[in-house]
C-alpha cells in the first residue's frame, strides 16, 4: 500500500536541527486538528519531541526524494540534517522547529500524548498552526495534486519505491455518505 511521505522537522534542546522522513503518519478524524505518528524507539526525532514537545510535519513534493533519503540516514544527534540534505529552514509561526522550504504544507504540532509500547511509541500531536503553499490549493477544489505532486512511497522486498497519486476519474460528494439508499 502506498503511504504518504512527510518530513518531520524537530530541534534538540541544544538547538540542533533535525529532519526525518516518516510514513506512519495520519490525521485523527475530523476536524483534523490532531495527528498520530508511529516511531521506533531509536529516533532523534522522538528524542527531540520528548525534549521540546514540538515538531513540524512538512509535506514534500516529488522531486525531493534525494533530500528525503539523505534525511533517512542514521546521523548522530549532533548532526544538523538540514545542512546535510541541503534543506532551507522556513520560520514557523507557533513552534520553535522550523519548517522546510519547498514543501507543500506545514503542520506545526505540539506533543499531546505519548502511547508507549515495548518497541515503538505512538505520538499524538495537536496541530497548532497549519500553512499551505497557495499555488497548489484552492478553496473550491482543495489540492491541485497533479501540479503539487505530493510524495508517497511503497516498501517492497528490495527497498523503497517513490510514487505519487493520480486521479481514477471518480469521486463523490461528502453528502452521499449520509444517504442510506443504495447507489444507483
Ligand atoms: C519513506 C520513509 C518512511 C519512514 N517512515 C518511518 C516511520 O513511520 N517511523 C519511523 O520510526 N521511521 C521511519 N522511517 C525511518 C527514519 O526516517 C530514519 O530511521 C531516520 O534516520 C530517522 O531519523 P532521526 O533519527 O533523525 O529521527 C522512514 C524512512 C523512510 C525513507
């Protein structure tokens, strides 16, 4: 199953910038002001979120795969991963970690709850500020995904393949979910 690819940007207590690709990420129902991310225990991202309580979910575009994979490398916590991947920091409005220039959208989040399991952690975050690149969004049609080119990936036996969504040509209104009569 193709999963979204986002870049999570964080900053350590000592001020080191970090960015890491993430696919186990989802909004939590409506009104979409909570997000859930799943993290293995050994992640600088997780340590930074625990230290500062803040993170930014950046939505990268197709074309950013190389930077995404550089950020996936196992750097020590003292390495500035923005610098390693050539990412430009973008000032956030409500949290300290910067966003990443060139992305489609930026959800600034605060740690709300941590659900600890033996081998992984589920982080519930509250979106405290959300911005999108207006070139790719309209109030009427939402995301112009053909031009925005949000990045997804599929994990296979031999590695990761990057993909992006295309239209099936079908869709429906939200109100059709409220109808109990069978579809014609
Ligand atoms: C496309 C992609 C998706 C990933 N998704 C996750 C994820 O959902 N959860 C996770 O813990 N690691 C995920 N990883 C692995 C981390 O990005 C990788 O281990 C990275 O080095 C972690 O960086 P950090 O230690 O700076 O946080 C993913 C990697 C890639 C390439």
